[in-house]
C-alpha cells in the first residue's frame, strides 16, 4: 500500500493574516503618521488577498484529496485482483494434483516417479505465484509513483498560488502607498492654501 507522508503538504498559509505578515503596513513604516486627510487601506488589502488565497488553496486541496483517495483506492483493487489470481492458481493446482494422483494410480507409476511429478507440479505452482506477486508489486509501484507525481504537482500548485498572490499583494500595497502620498499631498496643499488665506485675511484686518 502507498504510505506517503502528507503532513508536510502546504494546506494553509501560515503566519499573520493569511500568511501575509511579512508585508508591513505601508512602505517605510507608512505615510499617514499625523498627516492630514490620509487614509490607509493596507490592512484591508492584506485581508482581501489573504481570503482570496485561502479560497484558492482550499480548492486545490479539495481536488488533491479527491484524486489522492482515488489513487489509494486502486491499491485495494490491485490487491484483491491479484489475490483472486493466487486463489485461482492454488485451486487449479489442487485439481491438477488430484488428476495427477489418479493418473499415477492408473498407470501404475512407482513412488519415485510419482514424487518427481508432484515436485514438478509444486515448482510450477510456486513459479506461477511468484509471477503473480511480481506483477502485483509492479502495479502497486506504478500506483505509488502516480501518487508521488500527484503530490509533487499539488505542492507546486500551492507554492505557485501563494507566490502569485504575494506578488499581486505587493503591487497592490505599492499602489496604495502611491495613493496615500497623492492624498496627503493634496491635503497638505489644501492646508497651506487655507493658511495663506487666513494670513491674508488677518493682514487685511490689521490694515
């Protein structure tokens, strides 16, 4: 039977919110500290991408588990099939042994000759059983290889999904950083314009 260890498979994204703890708030510690009119959507982006990635991983995991169960079920089918062949070979050998014994009695064969025929028949049975066992081992090995390939592909798909999502999140966080810079620049310009107007108004009052 196939006994691969699946405990190390990437089933979830660990660390932080959906595995994105490596991404800080905004680049260079954020740009919203004390600046007027600045809003930070970085956490929202991280949560959104984490949830989307978790959904992708769940879909990959579900497909993998189903395919793995199908492959492992083949082990039982293979074992039953070759056990039936062994049973049939043993039953056929019993029939042939009885026929050989009747033939020996009918032909008046001596004990030595009858014993040699029985040994030859037993060797034929063992050879047949060995051939069946070899075919069974080959079938199980091919099934195990298929399972290994499936597991390897699953690991690759999980890693690719995580890497792609991480790259997309990095782009989104950078875009958010640029948006915050623009928002803060607009707020600062508005604040300076208001300060200039108030200064002019105070000056006019003094005049």
